[in-house]
């Protein structure tokens, strides 16, 4: 069952094709190019690399957030368009939950953090049990300093993953104790993880509706907040 997976939740553009038990191909790029420039060329590239026709795909998987509002919209629009055009299932997965697949290791926690702007992060704590990722602490928006403080209270080693972990490696190393920054090649989101998580969802019969699946923003965009403030001033 080859599925096409997309992750555009951060500055990383990642596209993969995977079967139920193996990764067939992946293209992951972390540069200043925009998702609108590279996403569809990457889709064409992985299809060509695997010699798989788009009509042979059995599902489209996409990371739905939290993350960059613009990136999420681009990725979800592409995934919806392809799933609708090909008449195949669409599977949306949590960006943070997919990232936790970087370290499918019992006995540790993976803390996945992504930039939420204004000094805050989206943070979710996960563990690996019985061949699956389990959410230990619900996703929250919080200052990164509080994330470090929280990790120091835990009874297991904690591997921190995500764009903020990439930027704050020195701070993570200084915290010491049970806290570890993920290795550079394992610290950012990857479509391969989206594919693996989506395969589990597909096997359980869990898919999403093309017309109703929405990004998981968690917090409102700055534009929405400013618009609401303007409306309140006008009504005052």
C-alpha cells in the first residue's frame, strides 16, 4: 500500500512514499525556499524515484499541525487536492505526534516542540509503548524555559525534538540532568514519520474527509487577533 506523505509544518519541506513496512523514498529540504516553490516538485521527484504512478497511490498523508500557519495551509491544500483528484483516502496526523516517531524507544520520553511565536512553543510529551506512540502530556503553548523546568521533574531521560530544540541546543545542553537534544539529522520534522503514523491510522480504518479536514493551529494567528481588536475598538 504505497502512500504519499507531506510535512510542511516548519521551514522543512519533506515528502515521502512508504509502504506498510518500509520507507521507499524521501526528499527533505531545509533551506530558505518556500513550500510553494518546492513542494510539488518534490512530490514529482519521489514518484519518479520510486517509479510509482500517482494512480498507484492508495492514500495521501499530511501533517496538520501545530506549526507554521502558512506552511500548514500549503501542505493541506496540496494533500486535499491530490486525494480528491485521485479518489483516495486522506489521513491527517499531528505534527508533534509524527515527530515522536524519531525515537521509538521504550523507557524514554520524547518532548516535541515547535515555534509558537512570541517566545512560546507548542509542546507535547510522548512515550513509545506496545509499538505505538502515546501522548503522555497534552499539547500546550508555553515558554520554552518552562518546558526545560518541566523536563527536569521527569523520572526518565527526555529527548527534545523540533525547530526550537534546533535553535536552543546550547540551552538544552546547559540544563543537563536527564535532558538531551536530538541529533541534527533527527531533530526536525520528516515526512517519513508522517507516513509511518498514517499507516497505523489506515490499518485501523481511520481516515479524514477531504472537505472538512482543517489545520490544527492550537492558537489563533496574529492577523486574527489584530482583526478582533480592531472590531472591538469599532464597536466601543
